[in-house]
């Protein structure tokens, strides 16, 4: 019974969407070509995109400036847009053939577009120049080996947290379940196993990501696994595994992508939930002063299975919109998703389910670290009556969650972190109402 109840709950809210990636753009005053441009691109993709969006509308005004096209090409290259980068860098070299940095970037762009021989010739040409300091020759030689763009770039993270939760087993908030019988409503007390189990828990996560550029596009493979352990309640121990493959490619001034993913969830050693999902999306930049933004839209489809209760299986399809903005070091994102989970069994209680999901998140530097706030709100409504024993009405669930996290960098690879989280779920059927509070502290170790 416990596994089935938990399946019913996770069936209501499995697949909450994640945060939308940020974006950039701007409406500004009269455009003027800057007097100079930086030598090196920013260290993060967000800041690179922000710098690129700041160049909107300057191509004509800066049409005689080789340093402008070299800077723009460098930004495009680091943002994995080799086709556009090659065009800009070619203009820079036509205006000034002596730009060694632009020549090397142009070689990299050509290599990523498949012109490996041309790229190698360009790098060799730079190496023969007498005005290049000898200290740079080793670096340029190493770049010569990278011009094919054939290597994978890896990143990884291991996180270990210790904390406590008030409802580890996602049990109903009420101890009573009201049944509707021919003679009237009858309250029934739930068993001890159906009551919330609170206590200490460890939460450990490992994740890896590999990225490779193929022509103008980029392939990203990622995976992560999370294990939550509570020694006093082994039946509430949780294991969650995700894997995904993502392909993105520049299109129409933005980026288009396709994502395939798989999720598996176990609780108390019982497999509760499987999901295989696909997504197509389009993202584009916006420009508004010195605020960098990006908006996106897409479609989702997923096959959702519940091994412990097969009648809950469904097929979800939906649309989503998202937008992210960055102003200085402050980041804000908002997403919305609307769809239908269609029952695969005619005996599924409630039939098809309509779903709305919304997420709002923000982060801002606070002292030496970063403070992050996340809020989520979801609504699920069954199309048909859920059960004659539970009021004879369609089920409706409203779920809200809030999280506050602080990340404190200790060194280049180590971060201390802690978060507070509260989840509240209300329903017109008391079986699906629940509350949970969580607090965790720990360390994160990561690198590239």
C-alpha cells in the first residue's frame, strides 16, 4: 500500500521542469563604436553571451575596425558558434592580416567546421612569425594539437550533505482518510506505516558531463545519481538516477536543440518510477540596456511508468516557455510548462491529468558566496472522477515549494553549502495532502 500511495504522489508531480538557462540582449541609446575591446573573452558563458549581445547593431558602425571583428569572433568561438565566428574573424584579418590572435581563432573556427588542413596551416603560419614572444610558442603548439576540435571536455561534481527532513517517506499530512460510503462519510485512521517519518539523513550526489563540438553544433552527455539514506527508516531510503544527451546548434540568430533523457527512481529498494523523455527547443537572445536576457520555448514528450502500480502509467506531452536574465552578478530565471498526462490504462483513477508547472529562481552574491532562492508552484487536475470512495470528484492537487541555498567557495574545487527547503501539497482528497521541511549542510567537490 505504501509503495502505491507514494507512486500516486510521484505520479502527480514527476517531471517538474528544471531551470531555464539564462540569456542576453539590450535596447540602448545612440550606438558608438567603442575605443577599444578586451583582449580575452570572459570566463563564463553567461558573461560571454552578455558581451556578445552588447555588440548588437555595431557591425556597420565598426565596419573599419579589425579589433572589433576580432573581439566578436573570439566571443562567438567561445560560445561554440564557429560558423558566425569564422565570418567575423575573416573580416578582421582582411582589415589587418597581422592579427595573430585572430588568425589562431580563425584556425580554430575552421577546424570545428571541418577544415582541419586549413586550420593547421594557419596555426603553423602563426608559429613562424618573428613578432610572437617565445613564451607563447609552446601554447600555440598545444593549440595546434587541438585544432581538430575532436576532444571531449569533461566536468564532474561530488556532493555530500548531512541534514534532516520531517517527512522522508512523503506520507499524507492527515492521519485520517475520509471514505464516502452509501450510508455517509466515514473517517478511517491510517496505519503507522502511512504516517510521516522524520529524522536525520545523508544526501550524496555524483554527476559528470562531457561536451564535444561537432561542426557548428555541440553534443553534451550528462548523468547524475543521488542517494538519500536514513538509518532509522530503511524503507524511506531513496535512489534517483538521471542520464541525458543534448544536441544544440546555432539557428536563426539563436540556438535550437534536441534533448533525450531517462530517469529511474527507487524507494526502500522498490523501483517506483521510470521516465523516458524527449524535448525540442529554441532559444534566442534579447537586448535591454546592460541586462543580458535569453528566452526559449519548446515541446516535451515523455513515457512515464510505475513498476509498482502499472495502472498509473501515462504519456505526457506539453509546451514550455522560459526566460533568464543577468544584470551584473544577479541572475533571475522564470519557466512555465503546460501539458497533459494521458492515461495508458482505462482503469487509471482520474483518467487523463492536466498539469501546470511554474518555477522562479534567482541568485546574487552575498559576502564571499552566492545566495540562491527558488520557488515552484504546480497544479494537477484529473479529467474524470477519481474514486467514489474518495468523494466522487476529480482530484485536484496544488503543490508549492521554496528553497534557500548558500554556496561558500573554499578553494577552486571545494565549496561549502547549505540549504533550507519547504514543500507543501494541498488537495481536495486528503490522501494527497502533505508537508515536508528539510535542512542540509555539506561539501561539494568539482572540477574540469
